[in-house]
């Protein structure tokens, strides 16, 4: 079946239609059949609005003419429509459809005033967040059968399981052959072998870019310090090998220890510290800083400062040369070359400044982690003593 032609429809139902063959009152057999059709439409992702008449109870012109003032007779007809709406709403809710009753006649106890008062919404619901999909795909998901979107979700979940940061998640998907694009209003990914991209949000509420970042930052498997056998932590491997920790000194030893505490190395700490793990969002930055220190063999603050001064002098020299060329030869091909050479130098200079500032913060976090470990042996006996006292009572 092709894509849905309309994603939002308005359905008009007369009051007499809800009465069935009785022509008056309500026939819940007929109402149930109508509600089944509406439920199927909403499951396909269609937004349905229903306008219901009240002729099965009251017609203002016909029943009230000559007896009741016209305005009051019309108000009675509006009350009849509200009665039909409440009956339809109840049947729809029993079938699992989100529904709200709205009427121009103010009836605070049953009208949409309740939604305003209590902050209820028919828009911000899980079912309303669904997107329209082809009938064959909807039917397959309803019957528990896999679809082509199921494969994408499995790949995304597998990439999440291997990633600690957003960059690592993207790298994992790209290694599986996916092409990602975040330069549009709705981020997309193109599966391998497909010609058209797929929006993340069409995979479900748990697969929007915002939801994925939250799932990376707060994974389901969390550490608990008092567990006897803690679960295996997710980890990321560094791009380079830095040897054993005992061979490192100074800043490189500090970063190696910090990455170990973050769980980013193959060997894991026995009980990761919350003081360090709360910095997990900066893991990519810490890895880049470690790679910079190793590539330049920097172990002390003095060596870092010397590297920073050398970079600043080199940048100033290139900027002076570029300014001279702007004045003497503005069309010189050397200008773009100098601009390209300045970019990595400025990036390295920024890393030097970040390392100088962040190293003190990292030492403080490691000291907090050590204090946590020293307090753990005192905590367990206290808890065991408490349990013993409770059993004695």
C-alpha cells in the first residue's frame, strides 16, 4: 500500500448515526464500530478530529420551536452534542486511543478546561509522537514481524552499546556503512545499500538525536559501589598505544590514570568513582589531550609551557607574514597556504591552554575518588552492623 494521502482528517458524524436503528439515544454497537475505524487511523499515524451532532437527543429548531427561546434551544442541542462526544470519548479511551472533548459551550467539569487547568495535552503524548507509515510496515510491526527499520534500530542500539561519547557513536555507525547528516532541521542517516536517507525521529522517540545523546550520557547499566559483582562497564579504546602506566610520568601519567578511572581503557577499575565518572561527557576531549601529550612527549608543566610559547611565536610569525602579503600581494597563493597552516597551530595552542587548566581539575577529581575508596571499607561494616541489629530485633 502507498503512503497515506492525508495525515490529518476531520470526520463529521451525525447524532442519528450513533443511534443506529433506534433513531434516538445511543447504540454502543454502532459507536464501537466507528471507534475501531478511528483507532486504526490513529495507529497509522493520522491525526483525527471528530465533529458529532446531537440530533439523536435534541434538535433546537425542530423540538423547541414555539416552546423554548431559540438561543436556549440551541444551547440544549450543544449539550446533546457534548453527551455524544463524551460517549464516543469513553469508548475510544477503552480502546486505548488518546482523546479530548472540546466544545464551544463552557462546561468546566467535562470540557477542555480541565486540560488547561491540569496541564493535560493530547499533542504531547507517546501515541501522538508517532509518524505516519505505510500500511504494510504498520501491519508488520503490529504482528511483531521485523521491518527494514528494525535492522536500523538494531544497528543504532549496537553502536550505542560500544560508545561512551557522541563522536564514538557516529564513528561506530560510519564503520557499519551509514552516512549521517546533521546539517538539516531533522538529522538523517542513510543505511548502506539505500538511496534515500531516513530521519532519526521516524525510528521512534528513543532514536531522536536528543534521546540518543541522553542514552549515551545516562546508560541503563549503572555502577553501584556496594555491589559484590558490578556489571561490565562500557568502554572505548584509545586510538594509540601508550604503553604501561608505570613507564609514564607527569602529565601523561595523570591522563592515563584519569582515562583508566573513566573506564576508557581495556583494563577497568574495580569500583569506578562517581567523582571521575561525572566527567564522562568530556571523554573525547581528554583523549585528544592525551594524544597531544604523547605525540609531543610532554610530561611536565614546564614542557607544556615551552610548547605553548613555541606555538605562539610560530603563529605570530605566520600572521606577520600574512599581513605583509595582504599589503604587498593580496592575490598571492601563499596567503591560503598560511591560513591553512595556522589552523592546526591554533588547535594545538588551544589544547595546551586546556591541558594547563584541566590538569588541576583532574587531580582534584582523582583525589576525591581516592577519598571515596578510603571511605568504602568503613561504610560496609556499618551497613552489616545495621542489618545485624535489625535481625536481632
